[in-house]
């Protein structure tokens, strides 16, 4: 496809700008009714936008300082899975409130004892008439304390191969028996939780797809997750990008340091490669192909890139970078005028902090762990893209976590 973006007077841009002029502060409902939340979806949810039209809409919303509803797990991960495998009733009940942001969603996949091998999960869901009784625990549940619903995978058949005994559920978070314990990370933010299930009864009508088909559906969700986590923002698609950092450097007159200039140029090159690969991935998705190994490649590259952005921002800050609330060109103020780069970068994962740069740097080591660790991503790329043989431990039937367990464990 042609990666050159259409000019300023392109009719598609003008249409979006005209709508934004008439709706300068659109609600989530108004954005959804216009088809701008998921423009690549067919009506009534989107406008069947082709890849370039979607990029144009994204650019124009960003230019106007308009954000889609902050419901990234619901919009990016739950909705595509429900659309693919859910019943007609599920689609009618859940999709609209997801896209408008009226109902917030979380993901209940990872477990404390499963390590990097998600298929090793132990949370059980036992059929009891018209309900499933769920017991177990999930961890690293982003936004669970604010969520109305979660996408949950649990083991429904312990007597078959581990990948075949898993099922996928919609889980209301207000069901009796669900409790959450906050996980405060070293940024001081409360974004993660551990979730406990004690005889939680989920209606069988909330099973997505067939019983035992959860692993396939979870892989679809994770592929969409890896595409979402690899968008332009350095912190899993949120927060500042390399271009934001470069613009701040330009605003203070650039730099005459030859080494720093080279590092900034290298950062720009990384960002451009990722941008082009995102467009390729987007093109594949909108052509009807599920995200595949290219999503793993994108995430592996984007996680390292995010750490590079944050590390360089700290170095540019010099000694002032030691201060909480500092940015790459001094202290940034979250009370800046709405829509400015500084203010926009304080939203999302870190609401209300005085500088996303400082907190982003502290958070950035997690980038290569969440959503599939750097080691797992590289194993997938080695096997599925390069055609290399599996690791010796995997060939013997051991999981990644089993192979690395201490002797006698």
C-alpha cells in the first residue's frame, strides 16, 4: 500500500474536520454514532473505513484533541472476540456500551502460578445446570477496580490437553464471590489488581463460543492486544511518543551534541519503522485477516522502543531528571492549557501525574513483560516466522515455565 498520507485538502479530511467543527467536544455516544470509534467496522458500529481513511480519522481526532472513550480492553480486545464468536444476543447487549464507553471492561487472563505459559492456568469453571461455578485467581488485571465486565478464561475440562480444556466467558465484576486486591506499582499508580473467585456463579449464557474453544479465542484477543499495545504511544500505546520527545527538543532549539543528535536520529528511525509496520498490520486486519505473527514482531519492537524513548528523555533532562515531575526539557506542568502536548501526555495509564515522562520512565521496565514477555515474543517469532525448531525443552513437551522451574520444584 501507499504509505504517503493524503494532503490537507483531501475530501476525507475535510469531512472529518467539518464534523469536528459541528461537534467540538463530542461525547463517546456522539463519536460512536458517527462511526469514529471503530471506523473500520461495518455499520452500525463503523463506516467500513479502509486503512488510509482510518489513519486520516485518527490524525484528525488527534489534531483536534479529541479522544475516543478510554475503554481500550473493551474496544480493542473484548469487542472483536464477541463479534467473532458471540451470540446475536451478546452482540446486541454488549457492543454498543463498549464503544460509547458506558461500560468499562478488563481482562482476566494471567494467573499467579501460570508464569509465562497462559495455557497453564488453574482457575476452574465447573458446569452446574445453567451456571458455571468459578474458583481461582487472576493477576495483573488492569482497571479491574473500575470495570463493569471482564473477559475471563478458565479451565472447564481438566482431563484433556491443556490447550483444549479452556473456555472463554463474559464475567460481570459485581457477581457475588468476586473480590479484588489492589497492586500498587512503583510509579505509585493503582492500575493493576489481583482478582479472587470464590464459588462465583456465571450464567452459562455468558460462555463465548463453544465450551473448550477458549484457547483459540484467547489467542485472537492476545493478537489484538499486541497490535493495540504497539501503537504510537511509548507506554503500550499510551503516553508520549518518540515524535513528542523530538518536538520538545526542537522547541528548545535542538542540540549541538553530535552523539545526542545521532541517538535522536536513531530513535526517529525506530519510530518510522514501527509506523510503517503498523500500517501493514492495519491493512492486513482490514482485509479480513486475523492479526498473526506480525503482531508479535510489532510488540517486540515497540516495547524496546518505548524503553529507548523514556531512557533518552531522562538523559536529556540531565540532573533535573532526578526530580519527580521532571521532563526531558525541565519540569512540565499538568495544568497546561487543554490540548497541549504536555497536558495530553498526562492522561491514560497515569491520570493526574505532573509529568508522564518521569512516571513513564519508572514504569517502562514493565513494557517487555506485559502482554507477553520479550522472551515469549521472540520464541514465537523464531518458530512461526523464521521456521526455526522449537526449544529442546518444548520438544520434550515441557512448558516454558516448567522448563525453567528449579530442580525438584
